[in-house]
């Protein structure tokens, strides 16, 4: 939902208010470009995962395969195919271009 706001003598001309967990088109495009690629995911609580991005939805729920828990580099755990709830995602890092 967008709300227009006109303020005299201000650089603010338009304020967009978004309801719900909508993803931007740019976010969707970046994730689509990185399907089947290895991504790094940081979760709330500090856990880090590395896995192949198999799918995602508008809530940022992620399907990762060949996933490893990389929180402790000295003892990485293989997790295989997992679904990460979008509410827990803090950061997704695609591979370098």
C-alpha cells in the first residue's frame, strides 16, 4: 500500500508504506539469479549456513540442499536438504560474480 505525503519546504515528497513481508523486485531477481548456486545464510542467534539455494518464497523461506552448518569452522556439520524459515534469516550472501 503506498501513501503520498506532501510536505512544504521538505525533501520528502513520497513515503511508501508496505504492509506484510513483501519482497522487493530486486531481492526476487537476485535470489532467482542465484538458484542452484551456493549461498551463505546468517540466522538470528548467530548460526551460519552454507548451501545450494533450491527455492524461496515471498516470506524469504529458503530451501537449501547440500547444507552445512558453518557456525564453527573447526567442526562443520552436514545438514543436507533443509527448509529455513524466513523469520530467522538475517543475511543471504550470494556467490561473488
